[in-house]
C-alpha cells in the first residue's frame, strides 16, 4: 500500500511495539504530527522542552526494558535534545530519537531552522541516519531499534526532511535486517571463562563490582548465584545500584568518589576484582594507575572497546554478562571467604560511612532515609545530580531490582523530574519519587505541567539547601572556602506547585518529615515537597579529585556514634 512518509513512520513505530513517545512539534516534523492522531496505539506525551523529552524517554527505557522514543523538530528542537542524547549514550540506554529536517532541496543552504543534526550527533550516538527517501523509512526504523537495543545499548538518531515525510511511497515493513558489519558478541569465549573461574576458585579476597550491565542484561539471578556460590562480597557502581538486593548479607554498598569507605579500602586489599558490566569509570575507580594494586582483574563486558581502556585487565571476557555468568557459574566452585567478609565488617564498624547526627536539625540524609523507609517496596526512585544524588545512592536500601534511575556518565542536573515522568509511564503501578536538588530542579521544573496535563502521579522531593551543594562543597574543601556563584535564589516552591495545580508542602523540621511524606504518598496525583535542609551539609566519604580510592576521606563520625546501624 502507498502511504505518506509520515504515515510510514507511524506505521513503523507501531510495528516496533512503541506505546509511548515523548516529543515537541514544530514545522519540519509537523507532517508526522498531522497523522499521529490516526495511530491511537501510540501515546504522545507533550513535554515543555525537548531535553525533557529525551530524559523521559531515557528513563522510560530503563524502567521498562524497551526502547525509549523522543521526537523533535529541526534546528533548536534537535539541538535541545543533544544533552539528553549524550546522557543516554553514556549510560548505555536504548533510545531512538526522531528529528525533522528542512526539505531536501534546502539542506546546506542555511534554511530557517536548519541544523546538521547528524553531524552534531555523530560522536554522541551509537549510529544515526539522514533519510532521503520515504521508501527507506521502514528499513531505517527497524535497523534503528535493533541497533539501539542490541549489543551495548545506545542512542540511534533518525533525521527525516519534511518533504520526505510528505511524499508517497510503497510501505513494506521488513521482516529481517541485513547488517553484516554489525555483529555484537553475545557468548563469551569459554577458555577465557574457565581462566576466570580458576582465578575465582584460588582467590582469598575477591570482590565483585557489579555495574549497569547487570541491569541491562537482566542478569540478577546469575549475579546472585555467583556471589552466593563463591561467597564473594558484591559492590555497586552508581549505575549498578539495584542490581543486587541491598539487604543481602554479601552486599556492601556503592564504591567510588562518595562510596562506602570500607569498600574503597577493600579495593586496595583485594586479590581479585571481578568487574561485571562496568566500564571502570574514573568516578568509581579513582586514580587508575593506583586502582586495586594487589589484585588480578577479570573484566566482563559486551563492548570490546571498554576492555583495558582505563585499567589493566588479566582476564578479558567480551560477551553479554548474563550469558557469560551462566557459563562461569558452572565452573566456579563453592567458596568460603569468612575471613575476608569479617575484615569488611570490621572496617565498616570502625569507619562507618552512614551517619545522621541526632541533634534535632534537618539534614538531607535524614530526609532521604525517611523517604526510603516510608515508601512501599514497589517504588522507583529517580535523582538529579549533586549531593542529594550521592546521599540517595549511599542510603539506598531496597531489594527490588532496577528501581534506582540516575544520570551517571554525563552527570546531568535536572534529570530527576523528566526521568520520573518516563519511569511512571513505564511502571504505572509503582510509586515513583523524583529526588532533586534546588539547583537541578530549577533546570527542568517546567515539566510539572507535563505531569499535571497527563495526570502522571509522581512524588517530588526538592532538597533545598540554597546552594549548588556539590560545587559549594568542593569550593569549601579544595578552593580555600571561597564560595563563588553557588548561592541560589529560589522561588516559593509551594506557590510554584500550586500554580501548576498540584499540592505543595514545605518542611523545615524533622518532626514534619514523616507526616508530610505520608500525606504526599496518599495524595492521588503528583505532589511536591520542599525540604529546607541544613545549608552546609557535606557529603562524605569522599575521594579528593585525582586521588586514589585508598586516599578516601572518611565520614567524620563521633567515636560514640560508631555503633550507628548501616
């Protein structure tokens, strides 16, 4: 059958099972929006800024396991998506971005709202396309979804000129794809897997570092089997949080710049590091040349480009971590590392990383821990970037998999609110919290309108300390206490919430935290709480910039408080 290019695009999205897209219309993409009402299978969420569309699609993909879809017009519409594209690409999120382009005859002529978006995004996408024939749209869309979701997931951008969306072509959706140059390695090399098993079986102080790859591969059971069978403690990278039950006796917490002190010290003593679905990022590993000096390193990752990129590797294994672990677990022998686990417990007791002063003041850590404690187990949490993000990671205490969604590699402030929108649409039955700082919230707070218009029931915690908190902390500790451009002027968040038609609450004391959280959770719709917390609370432990994990600054805990529970 013959269809317009815009109809072909919509039909192709339906064939890929797309149920939700996030977008903002404009001239170049308008033919697609003209036909979109004819496809009720696709729910369109009108955001208030294209960056919000990208972050929402990103979190939708993470929470659902499907490919997220964002749509924008040419020029500023496309460029407004760039930050969200990089964010998703750096965190290995499967996403397809569709942008309109000026008509083919106008490309290269500096036409109104013309931007070379394929050129701009070439270094920040897994792949991108400029479609110059409507008949090519089905093939391109099928390839885009396959490339985005297979191998190491990532972002694929599809740029379509307006006249291509308007021209007619015969619609045939391909049943298969032919990409001979793209063959991701799924099965790990058995000889390498056996070498890894031998190292594990001989090790005395092994440590599993479990990253985002476990979540992407759905390798929760395989990871747990390895840890329990060999009795190996498990630590997380920031993006790996919620890939292993937080209340499991082998779970140690998060490592890295603001990770648990005892874990960072453990990397210095370990004789074996087992990196699973991680990229050995600098924020997690500290100074690369001093990372795990006594350890052999096993690295399992689906992307061969990551192997040996940052740290030395003794046993590299390229493959899908779920498939690799299934084979590895057959060769790993039951282990006993009681002495090592006791050492970790003693270090955690002597140098606690979690401590909330019981002095009556409202600390951010108290707020975040209370939110965790009071929220049902089916919850999903999104965060922005900064101190609140690190505290949310440190105090994470849930057993449900894949329920912590944050911006890792790019560190994008303002991520929490649009991400919560995407997560809630992916998991409508889950309680979804957006935990954001006052700085980050002001970057995307206009998406409150998206929540209200689409009746998206999320709960929003604004941790208001009146500062760009993490920057202020660095200025205090490393720049001679000279505060520069970090004090924030904040709006009245309660009035702001009410202006958007949702209830807003202000909390300034400990006594108000629990009842207000309870009220927000009970409200049948979006609700916002502003927590006016201590202004100069610092986030510890902390690895100074450029330092090794062994140089971690511990949490300053009074001696009398070292029995405070984890």
